[in-house]
C-alpha cells in the first residue's frame, strides 16, 4: 500500500456569541484536517489541534509544504518510521507548536489508515482495549463578559448535570478573587448532587497567585488543577504538587517524547494531558504513555478539537493502562467540550455523544468514524 495524495482542509465557523478563556477571546471555531489517500482506495483522516487563538493555516502550511513530500509514496502502515522521518526533517525549525501539530495530524491519519487496512479499530493496534466505554467530563464555563459571572456559571453547572454529566471542568484564570467567587457559587449549586469538579486556569498565573487559588479551592475536593502556571515553568509545576493537596494536571502544550521527558523528570504533574492533535499524534502518545507509566503518572488526553480529534482520543483512552493497578483504580475520562462547535457536532455521520453518562469507544476500523464531506464543503475556508 502506498500514499498517493495528501489533502488539507481548513475549516472556520464564526461564533454568534464569542467567549473567553484566560488567554483571550475566541471569535470562531476552526480546524485543520488532513486527508491521506492510498493506491488501494483507503482514506485516513487526521487533525491538528488548533489552539483557541491559533490560526489553522499555520499547521496546514506545514503539512502541505514540509510533510506531504516526505510521506508521498510511503506505506502508511509504517507509522513509527514516518513519524521519525517527519520529526527529523523538521527538527531544526519545529520541535514544538504548530509544526508538531502538523505531524500529529498526518500521524493520526496514518493510524486511521493502518486500522482500516487491517480491518480493526486503532485501539486493537495499540494492544487492545482496557475499556470499551469512557465517562465524559463536561468542559465549559467559558466567559461571555469576563468577570462577575458566578451566577451564570452556577446555572451552567446545573445544565451539565441535567444533561447527564457527573464530571465537569471549570475554566478559571480571570483573577483569583473572581475565580474563588465563581467556584463558591458553583459549589453551592451542585451540593449533594454527586458532582466532581476540575479546574483549568490555562496558565493565567504566576506561582504565588496559583498557590493562593489552589489553597482556596482545596475545599472542593478537585479531581485535578490544570495548567496552574505557564508550560515552561516546570519547577513551578513541581512546587504546586509539593504545596497543594489536589492533583496537578498539564501538558496540552507539551510536545513529543523529548518535551515530556523533561516534564516527567521534573516531577511536574500527577495527570499528564497530551493532546493527540498537538503532542505528535498517536505515535508520540505511545512514547509518552510508556514514560508516564514508568513514572507512575496517570495519562488523560486533552481534546478540544473536532469529532476526528475526539475519536482519536477515545481510541487512545481505550488502550491506556492505569498507572497504579487496583480493583477500583481511577479510570481515564474523556474531555467533552460543550461549547458551540459545528465540526464536532456534525462532521461525522454518527456523532460522538454520551448516553447514560458514558461514551462508547468506536469499534469500527481505524478511528471508527465516517466523515461527512458536505460539512467540510460548507465550512472550508
């Protein structure tokens, strides 16, 4: 089998109501998709993680001009070989950011093709499924005005609960006092409902503020505190772990086994959160998972992309071992973005949805999903 064509698709959809996370305002949803064709008629799909403020054209250009020539004519089942070929060829100007996201997209498409070629889901190629369904957590709680939205966010928590979610991640980072007020309002609203919260400040704070917030939130018994400080401050991450009681999570902005080597060596996280559309794809995730297991660190992928990214994350989650085995070990969960996103809701013919508080892992070949091309044509930029 040989790769005969690589196509990129940049999708954009303006938001009727822009929303904010701690780093800025999101005014459109976008995606960078890659479509890889073979001489046997099989097609694989992948996605580069477009950060909330990242132009999707950056990764698309890297795919088109840097990576496409490296994989044309190759066997897509040679996932490890092609990953290293792409990484080494771009190492002098890549290693982080959008170039590695471009590698991620191509790599995910290659795994999709490999699964389709063998007639099995990707998790089978990764060694099998530890689980066939995953509990989702609702990601949301974005800001519409910025500050002073505690009452609205408390109402949002109740809506997520009514929709069947028992786990929720609250976006913070809008000033420590405002964050505390929001969490107090949410806590009062959900009291007695069996809801577990996580928080994510998207590295809005330095160490002192991050510590102050973490200490104030200890009463909420958080599942994790995500991105408390900037990704470069590994010592700051380690300090949060040493001085706070809740687990510290991070890594959506870390890349490849080389970046994660340093993060694990620093003792930076309790929960590793590689994003498959950014860390280097499924091949890189295999490297990262092995290192995490050796360090006794849980892996829980970050995902904020379209349905393709969701499907890839589910395939990886199915194949994740728990770092500390026991009869009742805590299992990985699926990030389920509840904000408006047409490419997540409509891109595949059978959307990934939770039913009864669970999401089934797709069991079809490859990523297990079928892309609706009419959605690509509608939103193509």
